[in-house]
C-alpha cells in the first residue's frame, strides 16, 4: 500500500509537511488541542506534540487518498482533490479541532465522519466546480490553487472508513509517544477536577415535575388568540378535551405537493436538489394511486409504531400539527410521579424550533440540550448532564415543532443537520418533526432514516365528533346548544363547500365560532366573506411605529383596504399568464400591494408594501410565506381564499369601480368556462352578483356549443345557478337550463357505433347530468319523482346507477327509499357484457342498503340472496364479501 501512494507522498504530502514553518506547525498543534488542554501555548512548543500532529496529518491524507482510489478514481483524478484538501479543508480550524479530539479519546467514528462530510460539502458550495474545468495533469505552484474549485466527492466515497482508520492511527501514535501520553494524562486529571467543581455549581436535581407543570401552564388551554376570539366559553377549552386525532398517510416515496407545484418551480427545485427527480407521467399516476389508495391510519397509531423511530409529520396550515405535539406532551405531563418511574413512560420534550432558533441567534445556546437547560424560551429548565443520561438510555420522546417556521434557508438546513446528529448521538430516542408541507425539503431527513407521513383532512365522522365536543364544551344553555349544533350540522351536510373547509381543523374551529351567534351562510360567497373577516383581523401588520416614523398614516389600512389588497393579489395570481396557480413571487406581491396603496399613501406606498411583505413571513393565515423551499414566493393558505378574493375583485371592478362592464363579465366567462381551474371563481362570481346579471351569464353559457367538452358549459351553468340567492327573477332561464340538463340523460340513445370510447363518453355525460339535476334542483317537487322513475325504468343502466346514487345521497330520509333499493337490488336487468365497466345498478343499490340500513333484517337477507343467486360474477363476489362482514357484526 505504501508503494501505491509513494508518488503522492513525494509530490504532495512531503512538500506540505516540509513547508510548514515552526509558527505554522505550532498553530496546527494549538488548533488540535484547543479548549482541551490548559497550557496549549506551552504544548505547541513541544517537539513531541509537533511530531504527533505531523504524523496524524500525514496518515489522514493517506487514508483520504486511499478512499478516493477505492471509489474508482485514477491517479490523475485523485490529484484534483489534493490541493483543496491542503489549501482549504485542513486549513479550517474546526476541522483541525475535530481531528485533534482523537488524541483525547472522545472522538466517535460516525459523529466525526458526519462533521467532515458537512465541512467538505460547505467548501463545494463556497467554491463550486465550474463546467469544462481542465483536468490537472502536472504539478503547479501551490499559490495558483487558492481560488480553484472544490470538487464534490465521489458517490462511493466513505468518510466513515477514513475516520475509522484515522482514529486507529491516532491511538497508535499516542501509545508510541510517551511524552505526549504523559502530558495528556495529566491534563485529563485536571479536567476531571474542573468537571467536579462545575457539577457542584449545577443543581443536581432533575426537576421533571416542574417541567410537567410548565407544559400544562403553557399548552393546556386551546389558544384562540390568533383568531382574536375572547370570551369565557372559549377560555375553558383544553387541548386534551377538544383534540381529535387525524388520519395520516405515508408519503415516503411520493410527496403530493411537490407534483402540484408549477412545472417552472418544480424544475428550479430539482436543480437545487430540494425535491425528487422528475418521473414519467405513468410512474406519477402509479405513485398517486398508491398514495390515495393506501389505508390511512390514525396518526397516534403511526407515532406508536416501533417501526418508525424517526418521523416527519407534514400538513397544511391549520391542519393540527402543533396541536398534535401539544396533545402528546400534555398526555405525558399528567402522569403521576410513580408512573414517571416506569421505563415505558419516557419523558416528552417539546422544542418549538422558532424559539430554539431565536435563542441560538441570541447566543443563549449552541445545541438542543443547552436550550433545554438554559434557553429563555424553554419551560421548566432541565439539567443538561442528567438529560444526556436519559437520552443515552433512550428514555425520551423528542418533538421538534415547526421546521417551516425557521425562515432563513441556511439556518433551517443547519437545524436539519442538528436533528440528524441528534438521532446519531441518541439512536434509541423517538424523534418527531413537524413541518408545513408547502416547500418542505424531504430528501435530507429521508436520507437520515426519517419516515414521512401526511396529515389528512378530517373524515365526516371526525367532523361530527369535533362539533359534538365543541358544543358540549362551549354551551351551558341546553336549548341554545341544540339549536347551534343542528344549524352547523345542517350547513356541513348540505353544502359541499362548507364540508370541504370543515376538513381543516383551523377552519372548522372558525366555522364553529361563527355559527355560535348566527346561521352559517348557505351561500358560499357569504361564508367565505365572514371567514375572511376573522382571518383578516390577524393580518394586523405590526408596522405602525415604522410607518409613523416615516410620517405615513398606518390607520388607512383598515379591513376594507386589506380585503382590496387580497383581491388584487388573488386576481394577479389567478390571471397570470405564467399559470403558476396559488403562488406569487415576492416582487409581484410587493408591486401588487404598492398598486393597491398608491391612492391612499402616495409615494409612501412602496415603503409600506415592503414592510407588509416582510411581515407576511410570520403570518400563516390569509397569506403565508413559502419559506420551506424558496424565500421569494408566497401563497394563500387555502386555495378557497384565492378563488374567493379573485371573484370578489372582479365583482368589485364591475359594481364599484365600474372598470368592468357586463360585456366584460361575459368575456371572462367566454375565456375561462373550459378551464376547470376557473370554475370556482366563476361560480362565486355568480353568487355575488345581482341575480339579473347572473341570468345574463347563464344565458351565455346555455347558448354555447359544449358537446366537444362533454357539455361542461351546462354543468357549470347549473353550478352557478345553485349559488344564486333569489332565483325568482330568472325563473325562466333556470327552467330552460334544467330541461337542457335533463335532456343529457338521454345522450346514450344517440345512434352510432357502440364502441368502448362511446360508452366512456356517455358515462362522462349522463352521470354528471343526473347529479346536476339532483344537486341544483333538489328542492324542486318534480326532482324526487323524476329520480325514482329513472332508477326504476330508464333504458340506460348508467342512468339507473346515477339515479340510485343520488337518491341515496340526497334523500336517505325518504320513507320509501329502502323499498326502492330492495327492488333495484333484486330485479334490475343490467347486464355488463359489452360494457366498459363492471358496476351495475344491483350492486349500487346493494351498497346503498348496507351503508344506510345495516341493521335492518331485510338488508342481510337480500345480501345473502345476491351472494347466492346473482348471475354477475363481480356482484356475486361483492355480496359474499359484504355478507361475511355483516355476519361478523
């Protein structure tokens, strides 16, 4: 092996060592033993210390080069790494200190390898490799290498192997250098005495009960201050009482939000290595199906699973990430002293990363243990030495909350590295990290063996459980509680929009608050208006003092101005030619706010806009900062608010500013009715406008030829009509639209070749047509009889299926529905042969019976009959499976 590297030693190592002057080598010795040796100045002058450092450096370089060769590089390629190793890498005092710690015997292979790897990566970022850089083929003077780039190490290169060899080498150097060994042993004795004195000054008690009390005081009660909600009925709410554990899905292989970002942003992030490599459309579809079809488990079950020692819990703003960790901490905090003694009850440490980051910036701490011992933002300080022992024993669950709330990318990456190092130092400790999903960089913690899970929206039964708890806890008057509960339950059940928002815990809480003293608006536009008023209170721009100093009036920014600003922002985002969706650059955001304020603040608008954009970095309500991956972008926290504010802005231009005429409104519909991303905006506009103007828009949509788009113009028109508060003035247009949509249920009777494509097209038209009539004209007395007639006797099986589905969805309380479902489940003549789908009306009716009437004896009888007698193989198997489930109940 010496022969293999003799040439390298001859032209690189030996000149470097020979060229080290006395003062330079003394500096190396000082760095090697800095903060470890009391008389480091005296040691630096000792020949035996210089010899030890020289030998250690020589061996380190040899092991480094051996690993390069093992990685597959030839001599010429290896040469490209040698000057950066000498001129940049070993010249770093922290690197020397880590290498020197090996002489003290407190240097671990993995920790040292991680540090060296990060130090080299830092150099590659500071001195990146340029393209078309010529290969070094000869020796050049060392001063020419000062500004040369630092190349990335080969993929197969292992710092662990280098470090392991180096530590063994240093151990041998120490054994063979008697003078150095004697000196270090004497210093070690002094160090032990100093440590004993330090321990005597530190409280020996590990005050777990004090920490428990701190957790309860800090987190026990639900914090609604962010929504500017006060009142005795809300001050009594505790996290434990109101908490509903959500479900979570694994997103280890597929992070949905990455692929929902605009292509332009995806490309930029891939170039930075922040998201996974691009995949084919086929693989993307496969990943999406695997993600959506997997069984979602309770997030508490996921956390308790021993197969996931390190977890990242992701979620949208308001999805309950922080509440989840508070709940876990509080569950531990209620344990009695005797329970705390059990090995199965590890201490739960909750670290809010924004507070940790602030403490670090203020030089209160350098790492997590120091933060928990003396950080001003930590509750119930814990002795670092005792805590270290607990962590070594694995008797802890450590929860890092809000990675996304560390906005500066460099600081956030440093904290990610610290979390990784924490798991390496304490490998048996359970670690949980939470982050907002938008902009989260998955790969780094994924490489550190963290498993990723995505919080899901509340399921219908979870929504019901929440509102039941909410009313039990916030109402004392029995009659008022019953009325409010019925009102909210009805609003969620009848409005798809409200139901969609209710899946988010924060927005569901907001609706419960709004519902206390008023009926939730049936019409979505009004609901969003009320919700936005609550959220806009929090957008309270803490810039008044700065504006006053600039002789600007901050009080002109009232609620109406905020609404106007949001409207302009939403319209800018929705109508952008870049088609970026719910995302806006800092520059565009600042300019939009400036334009909104120019009429109120004149030349001061630009300064005000800058302050407001900066303030948004710490707001997670109407608008949020996408600091997770790029400091230059912002978004609405929920696309619903983007759509609402965009519609609001267009209606404002029409009704108040008069910059948009009726022809302009029709033009907006003309340009966008084929684009589904605009449908919500167009529907909300229809609900905000006077009914007569909406009627004009409906007439335009009805008159369009939409057959090439599967008549989406008519379906959109029906949805717009459903938003109108008073349809009396446009009753004729509504009747015309209803008749046109009903006609589409006969689309399958057209003549032509009955190909697979034909059946698919029919399926995409007639089923939505039935659903549109059932939804938009649900209160029409003709609708229920019409649906029953379709379910009984329409010639098209798809129409019968759609009718059964809509009856089960919207008329489950009809006393004759069960009888109809029984009739269809037994006698429908559907035959799937020649069709592109396997479902049939009998199966649809059977599934509805099981869901709506599982306890009726006749349900079990019919399921058993279909399991034994149905001629359709798929239905036969379906009935057998359901029969087994019913009989087990």
